[in-house]
C-alpha cells in the first residue's frame, strides 16, 4: 500500500497528541471506541469452506488450457506468495496499530472535551465516519490475510479452481484495502478540521474568561 498513506495518517495521529497536550487534561480516559476486531477467519471456518465459498461467489469455470497453465505455475507462485505474506503481515500490523490508536485517542479527546462542557457534535460526526472507515479496513484486511494464507498453504494442484478463485479474491481485496486507506485518509482530514475548530472554540472561551458558558 502507498507509503504516503501511512505518513499522512501518522501525521494525524501526531496532531491528535499535540491537541491533547494543548488542552492539558488528565492523561487517560477509557471509553468505547466503536472499533470492531474481526474474528480470525481461519479459526471460524475451514479452508475447504473458504475455498468453496470463493468458487461459488466468483462462479469460475476454467478451461483445460487454463488448468494446464495453472498446474505448471501454481507451486512456484506459492513460494513467492509465502515470501510476500510475511511482508504484507508486517505492513498490515503497522496499519492496524496506527488506525486503532488514532480512533482510540480521538475517543479519549472527545470524552475529555465533553467533560469540560465543550460541544462535541461536529467532532463526534467526524469521529464516527473515521471509525466506520477503520472498521471496514479491519474487516477487509482480515479477509485478505486469510486469502493469502490459503494461497500459500493450499494444495493448488488438487484444486485449481479454488486456487484461482482465491488468487482473484486476494487481488480484489488488496485493491479494496488501498481504497479503504484512502477513505481513512479523508475521514482523518475531516477530523483534523473538527479538532482545529474545537481548539479555536476552547481558546476563545478561555480568552473571554468563560463568558461563553465553558
């Protein structure tokens, strides 16, 4: 996934921490972030079930020439996929940690603002969009992880349709993850604007000595 997406998201995380320091409030407030951690697909379904589902969803019908081509390449492809799987796993974990920390920190800040009497409606809306975007990413990345693991471990010669269906699924999910990251980037930008507005309101209320009711 493009490195600039990681950098832009990390910059938002840093922005959140900066705002926390500016507001000088207690360090930690627990709250419900709204994040949903998908179940481990490989623990809730068997590989046979997953392969069958993918084949049914894609309705693949491979000709003999295609099967012969896959049969000569699938084993070699699995070696390459095995190496990519480890690299993708590291990248996936970095994204997972960055996104979840961002949502959790934003929930903490929103809670603290509300306790100070600040209106959090605008931030809450932006926060929900960000949470939804991260949840979609978490769901898609789990599906992608399971598909890549299946590609690396399955008997490709024994189920060429299953291998091809899983390969197509993994490619589609990889593209979906790029779209998910872009959606998170946009949602994070909206959060940045909302936080800036909240900061301005807080500073104005402090300057006026609390005449605005804060």
